C-alpha cells in the first residue's frame, strides 16, 4: 500500500466517523457483520424521513479515467433500477491525496447530471486531503443535506476535536441506542379498551335514542357533553365525560381509528399507567380549553388523542436521534395538518385539540425519567407549567365575558319564569352592556321588552322594540305592536302586527290582537 493509500484510509475512517456522529449516516457491514474500511470505495447510507441518501467515498487516486467513467455509468444504472417511488440522492465523494489530475476532474464534472430520472439524483464533489478543500460539482447551488458543509467543518473543526473517538463501533452503537425506542409494554391493552369503550358507549346511546325516541343530541346533554351553561352552574364532571361521548358515526370512527394508530405507539413507549394518566389529563385540559374559549357544546376523544401526539412529541425532543429518525418529524406534520384543518373548517373544536396537545406534552414532561441535566427536561418545570396553564385557563373560563353572559342569561331565564320583572329588566340591561352575540341579543331584547310592558315603562319598551327590529324585523314589528296595544294605541298596534305578519311572523295571539283593534281595511 502506497503513501497515498495510507493517507486515504486514515482520513476516510475519521471522515466516516464524523458523518455517523454528526449526520447520522451508517456504514455498510461485511458478511461477518463488521465494518471494513476499504482502501478504494466506502458506502454510507441514511434514511432521511423516507428519502434515501447514499454517500460513496471513493479513492480517486486509485481510479483510472476509464474507471471513473464506468463508476458514473454504474451509478446511473443503479439509480434507474431502484424503486420508482423512492427518493434517492447519491453523492459521489472523490477523495485525492493532493491536487487531482485535471483530466479526472473534467470527467467528474462532465458526468454530473444532478437529476437522473424522476426523483433520483446524482451529485459529485472532489476532496483534496493535502489542502483540506472541498469542491462540489452540483448542477445546483443547493446543498440540501449539508454534505459539502459537513466536509468543510470536518477539516476546520471536527478533525482536531474528535481525536478521542477512536472506536468506530462505539460511535455506531451509541447512535443506535439514541434512536432506539424502549417499549415498556408489549400489548397495548389500554388502547384496545379505550377504542372498545368509545364504540360501546356510542352504540348504546344510539340504541337508547332509537328505542326511546329521544333525540340523540338531547342524550348527549344528559350524558355529559361539554356545555358551558351547565358547567357554570356547577356540573364540573362535564370536563371528564365528553372524552367518551361522540356526535355521530363518522366522529367516533375517525377518533377511534386515530386513537388506535397513535395509541399503540404511545402506550408501548409510556407504559400503561402513564398512558392512561396522560390520556385523561389531556382530555380534561382539552375540555377546559374548550370551555374557556368556545361557547358551543362539545364532545369527543380528540383532545385526549392530541394529548398522545403531544406526549410522543416530547419523547422525540427528549431523544433527538429519535426525532431525526423521522418519528418526530411525522408527528409535527400530523399535528400541524390537523390543527390547520381544524381552524379552516367550521364545527371542529380546535381549542380542545390545543388544550389536549399542551396537556399531553406537559404531563409527558412531568413523568419523564431523563437523567440529562437540561432545564427543558426538568420535570418540575413542566409541573409548574401545567399548574399555571390549567389554573389560569379555568380562571379565564369562569370570568370571561362569554361566561358572564351565559350566567346572566341563565339568571334572566329564572327571573322571567318567576315573573320578577324588575330583576329581569336589570339582568337584561347587564347582558346588553356586554355586547353579546346576535342570538343572545335578540333573546335579551325580547325579555326586556316583555318586562317593561309589565312595568309599564312603555317608552323604554318602544326603544328596545326598535332595536330588536334592526336585528330581526318581523319580531321587532311584532313586539312593537304588543307595546302599542298595551299603550292602547290600537291603530299603531294594528300597523305593526300587519307588518310582522307580512314578514312571516306567526305568533298565536296575532289574529286576536288584529280583531280587537278594529276591522281590517
């Protein structure tokens, strides 16, 4: 073996070790499952989120010009014969002891095609060991995977600092350990139970609805869906029960399918106890978020399922090699796709999803067993974070304008039922001052008009009737007709009732009022 061959072999092992240590590339093994550093050609491979990256480190000094040409022919044929849908980037790294022959460099440059076919790419570069230089021959300026950048760093940084790494096998084994998932349970029994439980509850409720004739949505309310007005009245168990309720067959089928997919992985990694604890905690926090930021009724396991995504994401952050293996990337993509879909489509409670995601992530942090002394892996950080997020969201939920309005509307209903007109008028004014939704505003105006009629505050009743007309013309005219009727202004009352009738109002007493105000023209 010549001097050049020795320099190549000494450097090639160090270069390969650096690619394994910093870029997660793995060398090929021989028949005895051992790494053999070849003096002529060495191959390393990396699966980057489904994209196969091949590094071929070639001793350019040992190849003739014809052999370099043949190398490119062989590589192109190899890429063309690989699986059609697989994305492959093949990098030919020609390593020379010193300045390479111009003819060889010219052949390398001429055979650089970048894209061979479809999604198969062939790229080349030349390394000069003596000058410690790297020259790429890409047909593009992009270095998507940082191959050229890494080689430059090898000469400027890694070569000097990595002298302690003399055992390639140890580096490889360490990388394998970092990306290895330790399963704490073999059979995901809890996942199967939860899927079966969700399906069973939905089936029993559907059967009961069918047999009894009770509307299914009425049953959801009775069985404990997330309904803000009831929670504000003290039914706090509604933070838990919605986790096991679903709106329709599509809803339960999608949630159970997703739970099955992510649950199997999450339960095996977390273990049964942590899995069920995170599932329930995330589901509860999801419902707390929904209560605080969404006034619509809600039900479903999706908040708890997002919690499992959050827990697996934390584990991937805790183990960077696991994240880079593709699992973390896929989890992040799934989270963003689902959140984006939720924010762009009505009827989806994305606040429950966000709450569940945060709950799963923080509780995974609380339960983490990492021995790394990093602040973002300290379980007490996540304990404090979970307490702050949960308590502040609950406080906001019970004291925001939305909840104040709901509580006042409930009080208004009770005042009307008790015929406590003074209190009803006072409560209605408080609601109107909060600028409620159109639906609540309309209801409140009807209540205050009714109260003012009984209190004989007719001028106020006329004013509120005119306000109601702006929101709902037919009801506005009807209520104004009632006010005028009680003021004994029968002609005005008749005119307003007729307008209301022409707009489609259909109150029981309309014809009676019209008859009592005199003959119709």
